C-alpha cells in the first residue's frame, strides 16, 4: 500500500470568504475553495440585494455590502453557518 503525499504546498489552508458588512459589523456569508467561485457568489448576492432593495427599505432592514477576502480555515468561527443573500437570518441581521 502506498503513502499519500500532499503535493500542493501550504496553500491548502487558504479559503476565499464572501464577507457581508453592515455598518461596522461584518460576518462571513459563504466560503469557497477558489476566488472565482467567491466572486461569482458575491455577484449573485449583490444582484439579490438590488432586486429586493425596495422591500428591504420598506421593512427597515439594513442593506449589506459584500466583499471577497482570503481566510484561513483556522480563522473560520467554530459554529459558522452560511448567511442568506439578503443579510439576515432567523430575524437577526448581520
């Protein structure tokens, strides 16, 4: 039986996070293995916010801004869960 060897180097720990920000508060909305996937998700989330902007304003919900940043797997919060596109979950905003 052979031995498995990791040939990719030390970057295995790096992920790409889509970060939602409202005011001074930020939360990791989603995590991906590639930057391209994260950019696609950010574009989708931005489109969802634009589509529902009137509803968010009438409901007095804060409108999140999305960005993409590298993150190490060890920096991901232990009980992290993905965040819906409009920035609130179970009645709580970011």
